[in-house]
């Protein structure tokens, strides 16, 4: 395996620059802990893991649906060793026009110039790209906080050691503690045993570990079990995905949560957050932030707008750049609002175009919680807002 180039000038700002951003991050997480009723001991245990806290919060301006704002995700390949029935990316085979290694390095340079500090490599399965660790080394060399989003089945002891060497945060999908349920959703028998082995290898190397859970009708009762498992092994953060029928997932549209089940999901996240030793972030469920405020009886628009400085709701057009294998840029992985291609267009112009996209979710007009929620732009055609008065 090759090493990154030597003598590269670090271009991404350090986590402590500027100091007022650190203060804002601290206020945001303390406010979230207070609003959610996060158990004080569990919260302090989480906060005291400073290395992970710095890794997770690099450059964060707000906590939002899909995590921190801003951040970039590069779907670096369509190739995958699993066949997940809910996959938004049709993972399976590599496409002919995927960004090359050199184009990937140029992309990393351009993202650095935007002032963004968090970079996620995903797929497909990123560990199937032979140049992954070279590109990780390059991103780290210019100061990025780096994560890989993986199905976890290919994380051998040797791979885990490499991830530790490069200080990479690991995001792994786990859809249930019942092997049959997880394997059914992941489309390959034995996927559960393989991902648990991968997770154990990460734990052995003391890696930053994050779990993704896709909430469908099939595995709803498994979500709490996955969170409890993560608490036992020391997971630092979770994404709880509200399943969006997109990509291959369109074929299982009936697996999407009903309005009643969605409300139950919001309640489950809030209940588990109160006791968990990790932070739980919703994905494709920005209504969660409204739900948290409503649970505290906060309904004054002035106060809500104050909280909007720290909690941002939907990230589409509001702090997220999702880059497809061929370089096309989307507003989020479930929203193919193509605003340019990194092979042909300047990244700063693409970023500005993303910020100018106007999404129409009519029922959000006039809602006093719009700035902390805004509705999921990828779910415009589904049932209405379950939290609307």
C-alpha cells in the first residue's frame, strides 16, 4: 500500500480554530442534553471521550438530520459485496465512470478549499476500492476528520489496524441483533456474523465506532436491541434512518414506516437518548428536533428560532454535499437534485448552487418550527407532518 505524499501543507483548519466555533459546539451539545433529558452520568461519560468528540465535531456549526453541518460524503464506488434490499445506491457493481484516484485527490483538495473539515468515504462498499487507504492518507494529510461508512463485513483485524493507523472513524450498518432479520435486509446469508466480527475488530483497536440502523417495518423491534448492544460495547454515536424508498428501496416501498410507526420511532429515539452513553441522530426524520422541543413545551417562535442556531433540521441544501461515484453532486443520498459534477464544475460554484436550491414542502409554510425542521425534502410525497397541530 502506498503512502500519501510527503510535505503537503495542511489546508483544513484545526478543530480549535476559531475558538468561538468550539464554544457554539459546546453550547449546542449541552442544550441537546438538557432538552432530551439525557442522563447526566451517561452524558458526561460521552463528553469525556475528548478524542472522539473532536473527531465527530470537526467544523460543525449545527447538529442536524444526517449529523453535523456542514459535511461531505463521497460515494466512491457502486461496487459492494452485499445486496441490501433498502440500498439507496443500488450497490453491487462498479460503474465505468467512477472518479479515478487522481480525480479523488483533486476532489479532496477542492473540498478543503471550501473550509469543510469532515469527509466521509462511502459506497457501495468503500473497502473494495484498492486506493481507499491512499485517499484516506491524503485527506488526513491536509487535516480532514475522516470517516468510512461500510457494511463492516470486510473489516478484518488487519484492516482495523490500518484504520487505527490512519485515525479513521468507522460507520457500520447494523439492522438487527437477530441474524435472520439482519441478513434478510442485507441480502446475503452470513452478513450478521461477518459484521459482528468486523465490529469486534474495531473495538479491539479502540476505533471511533458509529452504528447506522435503517428503521423499516421488518426490523422496528430490533432498533432498541441494537442501541443496547452498542451501549455495551462502547459505540460513540448512532444514525437512526427512517427508511426512504429510494434506489433499490423502491422495490420494498411497503416496508416504509406508517405515520403512526414514524411517531413511535421519534419517541423511541428520545427515550433511548435519555439513557444511552452515545448520541442518537435521526436521518430522514428532521421532525425529531420539533418533537424534542414540543416534549419540553417550547412553542414560542422567538425561542424556537434561537434553538435553530444550534439545531438545523433537514440538511438538503443546508450543509450537506453528497457526491456520486461519477462525480455528480446531490443535495442528499435520497434526493437526486443534481447541481453539477465535480469532473467539470468548480466545487465552490456547486456549493453555492446547493445553497440556492428551493425545495417545496407546502405544509411547512408558516410552521413556527420550520427553522429547526423544515420537513424531509426526500419525503415530499409521503404522509403529512405527524407533529402538525
